[in-house]
C-alpha cells in the first residue's frame, strides 16, 4: 500500500524524468483508486490506462497527414480529440471527480 505523499512525489519525479504517461497513471491512482487497492486490481487498471494511452498516441500519429507541417485536417482531428477528452472531464466533474491536468 502506498501513501498519498509518496504518490505525489513519484508523480512529480516521473514527469520531471520525461515519463509523463506513467506520471498520469500515478495521478489517476492517487485521485481515483483507493490507496489500499489490491496489487492485482492495480495491475489491471494500469494495463487498461496504458493501453488507452498507447491507443491514443498511435491513433494521433497514424492520422497525421504526410509532411512536416500540420494540415487543416490534422488540426480538425486534434480538435476532435480535445473535444472528446474535454467531455470526459465534464463527465468526471458531474461525478464529483476532477481529473488531473485540466483546470
């Protein structure tokens, strides 16, 4: 079982070390998962979180049009991703939970 202070420090250290996605997992664990969750549950939740992050990243890379400059379609698609994630933040606010990374 990890304590809140340890998880907060770990989250900052991971972000500083360039492990932003792992830091996001720790933030999710800190704010949404009971501190005494069993190891098997933590493993399953981490796999689901990382799979979602991998899917989003590979989708973003795969949808970009060839070339080094963004195109109007690239920007439209990124806007759609932003809208979808903003809707998730709104859903969490309705449930009384504020996801990390959003004001």
